[in-house]
C-alpha cells in the first residue's frame, strides 16, 4: 500500500510517496531511502494531534516523515513489530479516529461562529445606515443631489413656463417657512405623463407635469411637496444611497475616507429608481402633516391626492401590504381622516387654473395601469 506524506531531510521539505514493506521497513523509492520502523521514533502531532510523525537519523542527516492518513497506523499495526511499538500504534490509531470526529464538529462550530460574526457585523452595519448617513457633510449631500438631478434631466424636457415655475416657488417657499429646517429647495417640473414626484438629496425635488395637471388646487401639490421635503429633511435619499453603496462605503464614511464621495456620486444616478421603504414613507407623511398644520394648509389635501392615486392605480391596491414598498394607499388615507386641521387655514396664493393652462391640458394622458412605477420613490 502506498501513502503520501511530507519528508524533511534536515530542513529541506519534500512531498513523497512511500510504502511499508513486509519486513516492517519504510520504502521511499524516489529518494532510495529505506529504514526499519523499530529504528524510528513515532509521535502524533498537529492540531488536533492526528498526524503521524516518524523520525530517524541516518549518518549526519535527520529525517522526519509526516502523514495524516489514519490508514497508515492501521497498516503498521498489521506488521510483525515489537509489542511495545504495536501497543503505541494501537493507541495512536484510536486517538486519530476520535480526534478526527472531534475535528469535524470543531470545524462546523468554527464555521458557524464565523458566519454568525459576519452576519452580525453585516446587520449591525446596515442597522447603522441612518447614523452613518448623518455623518455625510451637507456639502457632499448637495453635490450628490445636484449630480443626480443633472443626470436625471438629461434628455428630459423641463417645463419652464413662468406661471409654472413661479407657482412652484410660491408653494415651496410657504413650506420652507414652516419646516423647521435650514435647507433651501429647488423644484424642477418635467414633462412626464406619470403622476409622480420625488426628492433627491440636498433639497432637489422633481415634479412631473401630470401631477400638476391632476391636482385640482395648489394645496394638493403643496401637500405632495411637504411629503417630499420631509424625505430631504430626514435624509432618506442619502440613507438609501448609503445602503445601496454597501459595507465598504459605510466603513469609508465612518473613517472619513473622502474618496467615497466619488462612489456615491456614481451611485446617485440610480436614486430615481431606488424606493423608500414603508417606514420612511410613513415618517414623510407624518412630517408633511405637521408642516401643513403650521403652514395653514389642510392635511386633508394629502388624503385627497392619495384618493386620486388610488383611483388611477389599477394594480397595487390589490396586493397585500407585506409585498408593497409603500404603505397601502387606503391605510394612508385612513390615517389622515382624524388629523387635526390648522388653527387658521390660509389659501396658497396661486392662480392654479393659469398654471394648468400653461401646461396645456387639465388631464394627464397616463395609462392608469402604469401611472406609477412599482419601485418609484415617489409619494
């Protein structure tokens, strides 16, 4: 029977094949080495101690043969060796089998612990995303938002009629005075038949023309913009961007690696397709209600707009809430029914019919079945 092992001649290491002869001698043919086993010293080494070490001396040279094959000790036991050597080999064979069994369990345990460590670290890092996102300087956030906006507007038509831009500025200024945040907002209206609006980091907000056409009064758009402003204030865009970036970016931000800004800028091109989670949407709803109450705008306008979304949405209201990124529209409408009105309701001073006329039509042409992207971050 032939075995494989490692042979050390003094300090030189060699991989060898060897056999055991009927005369109880080791034969290492490629090295033309032969030595009787009763002239060697045997020991179990390693961690765990399952490797058989055979040592001997020939002239001035020291030899050490290592073999992990437990079959070797079994083969040696079958040879006509001195009783003391056979007793030693029998004990070695027993220990090898027992320790190999323990090693299998130990490896499985180690692998489980390592997996648990990395899973725990992964979850801990992702649970820390809100805190890590808050470490990003406001200058970075504005630069990222501007980059995302520029990328999004490529190939899209902006609606720059004075009636439209002035109305959006009037609405966002009203919100800005009551949002308790030192931020400036830029609203850009794009020609799009999808009833939608969403916010980029740094205060950049996209409003589709179809949303304006669908709104009956300026207060409905004010409600939507209040919701999007809350996404900016809560830095939800940065959170989803940091989460998308992965653990390496998380660590880079934590340890102040400025090179991560380049990676975040690259990823910001995906922001318009990354959805906010349901908790973020609910927080934006709640924050929008508070802003509207302070600004003298009835929160019911938000509920009215949700009703319109529901009427156009021919798909999502039939899907269980567990499978939806956004909260059920019905649930959002119900939550608004008992919301307190402002102490003083003040109209938004905008000529809304003129705004809608500037956009060309009073009704959007959107297909109701595709009026909202399934993974849209809007509303």
